[in-house]
């Protein structure tokens, strides 16, 4: 019985000394995602990739508005049949523009998510590299409610990401 108490006593009192030797780091996920140069580059790539489609849609909207204004302005000149035909054409163009906008939004959302997943992988890889290089025993990236400045390594991760440019 004394042996069990001795083992329990050793286990309880040796744990804090072992825990004090652990090197723990915490990374602020939101700050890294927001401040990384890779995110800026990814957003620029998306902007470049989707700019022509955006301009095309804006042009079609502008043309449609011009046609609508012309129809309103000249409606007294047109016959009833001609006015109905022009109205149907405008409604058809509105549907086409709406479809283009929906496709654009969906495609942009898919690409943005792809780029964010790539960025998250690169950030995770950078954190692992930094943790191995600086001999961390534990690094926590997401789900942290509080961390003191003593264990916060967010700036180190950002510096590593900026060096990767």
C-alpha cells in the first residue's frame, strides 16, 4: 500500500516540473490569415482572373439599363405589339444577366475557397517548420480563447510567411 502511495505522490508532484519544461506556442489564426502577404497575392490573382467577367457583366447591365430607359422614354411612339416585344426582350436579357451574375458569384466563391484552403495549408506548413526549427513541444493554432504574450508566436509565423514570398 505504501508503494502505491509513493508512486501516486511521485506522479502528482513530478508532473508540474515536467510541464514547466514544455515549450508551448500559440498562433492567432485570424491575424495570420489577415496579415499574410500570401492572402494579398491570392486576392490579387482572383481579381485578375475574374475582372474580365466582371466587366462583361457590368457592360451588359449598363446596356440593359439604356434599353429600359429608351423603352420608357419612347413607349408612346411604339405600337402595343412592338412595345410588348421590346419588353419581352428586356425581360429575357434581365434573366440572362441574372444568370451570369449568379454563375460569376458561384465561381468566385469556389475559387476563393480554393485559394483560402491553399493558404491555410501553407500557414500550417510554416507553423510546423517553425515549431521544429525552434523545438516547440506544442503549438496551438485554432480554438484558443486566451494566450499570454509569452507563448504567442504569431509574429514569428508572419515573419516566416513574409520571408517565403
